[in-house]
């Protein structure tokens, strides 16, 4: 941030463009400390060093600021999942497990972004770019599921969309309960091991991993 002239409640000469980024950084810090429910535009403005009215030059309301943070979070999330998936290399099953680990890593390493993405009541359909970013992240899971399903003979392939949704729910549940580093719950295994075991058992039940059920 940079501005000149510190007289009055509002800093004059605040460089155009910096205020928006300063507000986003302040909001991220607030969410990391207090969670989405503890975030207010007024407090973000105070931490950014501007008047309570200044944020509304860039964001219509608190939801618009949260939507921008969630958008950026989904963009980072998509990049992390895509890197983990790596086009299904070295093999679809191994790459699919890497996606699960990347999901947990993002939730643990980027808790403020993750909270803005999944723990707020943003009306996604009111922010088309945000909806598109969320869809791109889910598309990684769906592509991975489609690649796995394609390894089965035609006629024995479960719906890829169903698999993607189930694995997403499983990963999100493990992340929410055990993988955020703030739950205070102790496990005899790591969240990554728990998720890997859950995914493996699920895929085995569908014939998509070793130990698959036998056909009658």
C-alpha cells in the first residue's frame, strides 16, 4: 500500500489499484483469524488504513468482497488440482489419489481462501466468474473420474459424474473434520491416509481399483 497525506480519516493520494488489493489482503487475514462470520467490511477497511466508506468504491458490499476472494481461491485450487492430476500420469488411479492429497493440502495451507470458497453463503449464480471458476475446479475431478471409468469395459462403467461428486464429498468431509489443522481431533492415521483409504475402498466397490468385487 502507498498513499500521501495522512490528515483526516481518509488517506488522500491512495494509488489507484492498491486499495482493492489491500482490502483483499485485510479480508483474508480477518477470515484466517476469525472465520467468515468474523469478517466485516468496516474492519477490513480499518486494517487497510482507509475510511469505512472507501471499500465501496471497489466492492458493492461484503458479499462482493468475499466473492472476489472465493474466485481467487478457486483459481488457485484449480491450479493445485490440475498439477496433482497431471493429465492422469503416471496412471489414472495414482493421479486420482494425488488429487485427493492436493485437496487436503489446499484446505490446510490456504484456510482463508478455503473458508471463503466453501463456508460462506455467497450466491454463486450472482457472480458468473465465480461460478465458472468453481466449475473449472470440479472439472478436474470429473475428468479424473472419466479417465478411471474408461478403464472398465463398456457396459460396466458407473457414471463418472456420480464418482466425482462422491469423491468430492469424501475429500471435503475429511478436510472439514480433520485436515484443516484447527479441528483439535486426533486420529491414529493422517488425514491423507484416511482419505486415501476411503477413496480406495470406494473405487474397489465399483471395480475401479485392486480388490474389486467379482461379477456373478
